[in-house]
C-alpha cells in the first residue's frame, strides 16, 4: 500500500489570528516557531508539524501531504502518475525543508486538489506540549486524521485514490441524496471521505478535517469551550454509524469545519468487509449551521 497516512495539511488564510486562537484554546495544538513568511506551524504529536497556516488574502488549501514509507515507493508512484499522464514535479530541497520532509513530489488529483507525497518526516524529540490540557492526539502512524470534501464525480475521484495512491475501500454511506465513499490507508477507519455535490456543498472546498483526541473527556471539554466562546457549531455531539467516532463539528475561520472526536474504529484488513449504511449517525450530529463558506 503506497500511501501510509495523511501526514499534514498546508492551508492559507486571511484569518491567521482567529485560526491561532482556535487551534490553541479549543483544539489544544502546540504552536511552534514561525516561518520566515509568517507561516504558523502547529504540532500535535512527535512530528515537526501537522498543520501549517500561511498568511494570504484568501482561504484555501496549499497542499495535502501524504506519506509513503520509502524512496522506492515515492519513485514508483511518480512513475505510475507520469504513465497515467499526470504532471509530477519533484520539490526543491528548500520546499521539502518547509514541510519537514526529506523528499516530496507534487501533483494534482483529478479534481485539481494540490497533493504532495513525501518520504521521511522530521521528528521533533523535544516533546509535545498541548496548549490546552488535552491528554494527547490520536495521530502517530494513523496520521493527522481525516479529510472530507465533495467531488463532481465522486466514484471517479475515489478510483484515483484507490488505484493510484493505494487507498482501500472502507464503506459507503448514502442518505438523502448524499453519496459518500470512505477510504483508508492505515488502520484508521478512513483518512479520506469523498462525497458527491449534495446539500448545497461545493466542490473544491473542504467540508471538514477530523482531529481525534485520546480521551473522551477532552471532546466534552472542547464542546463546552466552543459554546462558551460562541464558536459556530456545525453539528452537535453525536456518534457516527460507520467509524463509531463520538464527535462534534465546529466552523473554522476558513469556513470548513473541524470534527473533534474520540473513539474511532480501527480496521483490520484481514477481517474487514465493506458495508453500506443508510445514515451517517447512530445518534446526535444535528446540523446547526452549514460547514462551508
Ligand atoms: Fe468526519
């Protein structure tokens, strides 16, 4: 399986201060040194960073970073992409240094999302210190969490991630005109979920990213903080049908949501069978406000 995790997300934003407050006071990430261009880097575990925010005049995704285990995997993927007619560039050493990786390639997925696939992420042994007293984040080999967005042709896009990047099918949820495909690349139930254009949501904009904490109480404490600070709630506390995540969703300054959760299911490929669900929730998760701008 070539891709082993979603390693990082590089964002640009016109709302750096609001983002910083949200990530420190609500999420509990750790702010590390600022980049020369004012980019802020946030760590959640032993990696140099998992999220970066570059000051800009607009909201957007600069890159989704996917990890492969070896340089040979990176080269094989690069050749497979080129053979499929995908334009691939090898990143310059200074760009690799900004991401905290040894080598990486850049290309776009079929819908134009900017992807980076890298090898060897920089580990920071200085110890992770949560800005808020969260016990820790469920990242490590499971990666940043999961990313969810809408696609003009969800099945063609999912096929790219399966056939080219090596993701495996977890399951489907179809409800009220929504058609969602869940994909995994390590035991985390899904690292990507791709949806059709539904409920007025647009392609080309993230719907949400999921960040998982190690203790259910930290979800509850964040739920209190979000409501005390009047951060826009997107979905109330609830539990998902397929990955069993207990979570809630709140809006970021870029418009998309953060799902803040605990207790996600882990997949064993030896015994997993693909299922189809008719609802995304077991309980809760009532929509409060739309997640997109
Ligand atoms: Fe999610």
